[in-house]
């Protein structure tokens, strides 16, 4: 067990690293982070080694000061984790990260373990894409195998769309073609898995995206108890098959017939789990620390329904951000990440707890428009 006083190393110093570091500091841990930007969001709460995430030497040097290491983004080369692993414990491990950070390998992993997913095919070039469209059909969505986030590196191919244009739009990178899913709801399962294999699953959350970016999360999700139970079962199966240690998110599509398809696996704390920070007894960040440090997992009880609204840079661009309006809601808890405003950039989020979340939803919509 790594008790408070130990040093946690985080590869990446973005908002997830920042909130992890804040929770770690509260609990009495020390935190070091690796980030190319000395002004990274985590910097006020962690000692930052300034180097890009693919700098093996810098990562190994950081590791010498740490008792355990983790990631806050899956865009850390698995090869860097493999090197660190020879000297220190790292969660997730290099093999798990390698499986998840490549969409094709992630899809193969789901197939190997018999987990439900949309139809898909690997694509390397235009003839390959045309063959894949024959089997997958349209509409479909072409996604780069690596480096994608917030819908970047994706192109939808509808009935009249030119496959060559879709390939060009994602930069001719190796890709996966997925059948488009007409889902009823998007949900996510956030869970923590300990070093001893214990699993604690948070109440299932439902997510609303705008322009492929998470807009609102509501928890618990407005889904039938049997669907929630199935989602939890699938989430736990993914975590076990991956041998994951720490917090992770499993995004799923709920179909109109009640079936669930796994959309995406994130082997780290997740935007749709932010509601747990303030909304649950143990936040996803504390849970992640508990898991990677070998402590008992914390209580995932959620006393009241929660709504989380992401605040994107767009709110800051034209005029003063509507912070007074946001704070006028008596229950609003504001989280800002200390980032410079830029369109589409996640600058913070607001959490509201309450028994009537439809009111909170209307208020959230009045902020974002
Ligand atoms: N096959 C699909 N059918 C319908 N909608 C889809 C499909 N794939 C993706 N989407 C939509 O686009 C969103 C983003 O896609 P996805 O989660 O695969 O990519 P991402 O860019 O890696 O996102 P994230 O920000 O979660 O890392 C999904 O949450 C969903 O709203
Ligand atoms: Mg996603």
C-alpha cells in the first residue's frame, strides 16, 4: 500500500491531471507531472517536468522521483509506459494502454471478448475504404486509429458522400470504418478497479454531446434498471478483460430496443465522471488514487442526482464569460481549469445537484444557448 506521503507521477498535466493532483494533495500525497507546457493546468498542484509525453528520458527521470505512475491522457506512447514499467509500477500498464489507444486494436479486443459493438472494418487506403463500405453500409463513420479525441479525426459518410473526401478529411491515416448507430441515448460507466481486482461502479451516467464534444452529463441516467444493470455488467467485463487498475470509463450507445453497444474505452478518469467530484462520496480522482496506491476503494454512493455542464472556450471569446449568471444558481459548483480561452477548448465545468434536474437542464441551456 502506498500511503499518503508517497509521490504520484502523472503523465500529462491537463485538467484531469489537475483534478487528480488536487485530490492527491488533499489526501497528503505529493504529485509530479510530465507536460510539454510549464503552464499546464496541473502546474499549481504538481511539480512539472517540462517535456513532451514521448520523451522517454524525461519520463524515466520523472519516474525515479515517483512511487507509482499513471496517465491522464491515452495519447502517451505505450512504449514510454513499457520503459517506465521496468523500474516502477504504472497503471494502466503498457499492454492495456496499447490495446485501447489504437481504435482498431480496441475493436479487436471487444470482439475477442465477445463484447457488443457496432459493425466495423479496418481501412488502410481508398480501395480498402470502398471494400469496407460494401460490408458496413452507409451511413458510416471513418475514424483515425490513433490520436482522435472530441470527434477529431472523424468523418461521417452518408448516402451521397465521396469516400475519397472522407479519407482526405481524416488525413489519409490508418482508420476504422464503423456503422453509424441510431442510438436512443449515450451513456457511460465510470468504475474503479483495485490492484486486488475489486471493482466499484458509479451510478451510470447519460451524456449529451454537441458537435462531438461532451456537453452535459446527467447521473443517474434516465434508463431502466435492467439496462443500468447490463451497462454495469459490460463495464466490469471490459475492466476485467483489460486487467485494468484504476478508474476507467466505458462509453456505450443505448439502442431503442434496449440493447447496449460499447462505443469507446478510456483507461483513465473521464469527463463524464466529473459529476462524481462533489456528487459522490468518493470522486473518480480519489478513487483512481486509491486504486493505483492499493488502498481500499471508496464509497461510490451518489446522494442526489447530478448534472454537469461543460464550459467551452466559446463562452469566453466575444464578451465576458457568464460567470455571474452561472454563480447565480445557488447550487452551482464552478470548476475552472486555469486554461487560456480558445474556441472549443474545455475550460471548466459546473456541477448542480438537485432533485429536479430538468430545471438545472433549462438553466444549463440558458448559459450555453
Ligand atoms: N458509430 C457511431 N454512430 C453514431 N454516433 C457516433 C458513432 N461514433 C461516434 N459517434 C458520436 O461521436 C461522439 C464522439 O465519438 P468517439 O467517442 O468515438 O470519439 P472521440 O473523438 O474519441 O471522443 P472522446 O471525446 O470521447 O474521446 C460519440 O460520443 C457519438 O456522439
Ligand atoms: Mg468518446
